[in-house]
C-alpha cells in the first residue's frame, strides 16, 4: 500500500527504555531497577494526587468535564491569568502538535536550535514542512535572529526550549522577552517551559512569567505535569497565550482529550506545596553531586537548569556505557539519536544517585 511520501522521512521518538524491559531481559527485580532516563520525578506520585486519583476512578463511567473548568481555574489563579488564556493538552506534546498543524505548511516551517527536544522536528515532519536549525546546539539568540531575518517568509514558528532538553542550558527570561519583541506578529514564538520550574528555583533570572508571554500577540508558554509534578503517566500539559492564539489552537483539540483521573491528579498536585518544594530542593542538592563527580573525573558537562545533567563523553562510547549500565539495572538516556556521544541522566533520589555514580566511576 502507498502512503504519503513524507512519512518516509519520519523517525519515531526514541523514548527512554521502560523498567519492564530490564526486568524481562536481565532478570533484575522490578524494585531494584533505577530508571533515570526520562526526567520523571523520582519522588513518586504526590500523596494528594494519589488521593484524588483514587476518588476519580468512581466516575470512570462518565465522560470527563470537557471545559476542564477546575484545572483551568487552578492554573489561572497560579499564574494570574484568565481561563480563556489556557489550553490543556494530553501532555504539552499535544499542544506542540496543535501549534504545528495550526501554523505550518509546505512553505512555512519551524526554527529550532540544533540540539533540542526531538518532538518539534518530528511533528514538523508530519506536516512535511521546512525545518531550520541554528548552528549551535545550545540556544544562541543571535543565531536565531540571523536565520529568522534571512528566512522570515519561510518560518512561521520558532521554538525556544527554556531550559533546553537534552542539554540543560537556559536563556535568561529578559532575553527571551526581548527576542519576542523583535519578531513579527505572524510568527508564533513557543516558549517550552517543561523544566522552567527547576530553572527558576536555581536562578530567578531564568523564570519565565506565563502572564507576560500571554500579553504578547505572538507567543505561547508551554508547561507540563510530567516533570516536576510527577504525573508523566497521566499525560497533562498546558499552553498559555492570548485568547486569539488559544481559540485557534482549540479548534484542533478533540473533545475529552484529558481523562477524568488525569484532570483530578493535576488539580491536586498543584496544591501539594510540600511535594513541590521537596522535589525542587532534592534536585538542587543532588545535582551538585553529579557536577562534583564530573569535575573530579574530568567529564565534560553543561551546567544544568533542569532535573537532568548531560555528560559529554570523549574517550568512551555513550551507547556502550548505557548498555553496560542496563545490565546492572540502571536506565540512562543515550544521546546518540541526537547525534551526540553523550549521556543524559535524570537526577534521582540520594540512594539511586549514589549507585549510579558508583557504577559510572567504574566505567568512565
Ligand atoms: C517532557 C517534555 C515535554 C512534554 O512532555 P509531556 O509529557 O508531553 O507533557 C515538552 N517539552 C520538553 C522539552 C520536554 O522535555
């Protein structure tokens, strides 16, 4: 059977390996597997979210509230915005998809940094559209400006990942606002804040204010419940922008795209201040240990504003290292699919990190 030609160029996203795979292939007990590959919250599910989840199951026979009134209400209070400034997606991934479908076509594509979240490019390929990349892996706004100015008629969406996955670096908020100011009203600037809470906790200058983003005519802020909020399995993300952008993206949203338990868990975790603070604080403390390890052992790394750190290898091969660790029940993220000889490690709990660093010391 023939399919649309452009499907040939699409490679699926390489997800972090699941725990079950290590259990099956290497006979390691499930509770001994250390999974630090997908930047999930190592503290487990928030107790408040868990309670809400349990309760919500009783309503599984009913369709979810498609207006998502309560979650929008919580988010609008948190960010001092209005309901009409919010769209909810099945992960912020889904909102990236809406954006690509709403704004790109064969003549107008996207601009991204060379090494950034793979889904921007994958969704762009769904639309068979143009993909411009800056020469640098990390975000360099001068390069973004230059390519944008030279190709304005061919670029309708620019993605800034603040901070950037998988490298960990982070633009200053004021530079992001300044950049948006100097773009055309018709170019949508996407500020992906999947890890912005971690960056803001470390350095106030990195904190993007979604309300400010929503006051621009041509920008949208993306947030997710999958990272800091520990709900990756529930698939909830959100976009914040002016009403014009939100109402147009909403045309692409199918009804009931978020399940009742997912909505309930997201609402509850926003109120779990202890869980949030503990998660941020543990991350900051434990991150230092990885940095110290790298300095001590002569490993290159980019100072990270996220909940992961990326070690750039010089002598060893990242795939070999990741495979050796896998046999020991440790799942890390090999960055070969990003054309880098590097390993991305999610910052885990103290105990997990000690085991990972012990094994890394032996291998590196
Ligand atoms: C994880 C991640 C997302 C979205 O994750 P969802 O689980 O779909 O909400 C978006 N952007 C970046 C950079 C991410 O790392």
